[in-house]
């Protein structure tokens, strides 16, 4: 389950424009609130932009994509 969320984020966050927040649940069958803590941490670090419709890497998140993705690895936060 956690691997599925990580794999989705690994693919989706490589896109500069990010992804529609509903797409996470559609593709993984997992609820987005299940990764709320990780999303909040990424936003707090300035690596991720999130609003009610879209989730996307910031410029900093694009530069440090591996650091951004590491947040979504199981047990990394």
C-alpha cells in the first residue's frame, strides 16, 4: 500500500505542473488523507505546492526532487 503511494508520487511529481488531487485516489485506490502528514511536511519544507485542486512540486522541489520523494518513502519522516 505504502509502495503504491510512493510509486504514484515518484511518477506524478516529475511533472512540473503536478497533478489533480483527485488523481491520486483514482490511480491508487488510496485516500489522499492517508498521506496528509507527508504532504504537510513537503509543503513545510517548501518543496511542494498544494491547494484544493492541485499538488505540484515548487521550483525548489523540482531542484531537489529526490529529497521531495524521500518524504514519501515509508518510515522516512
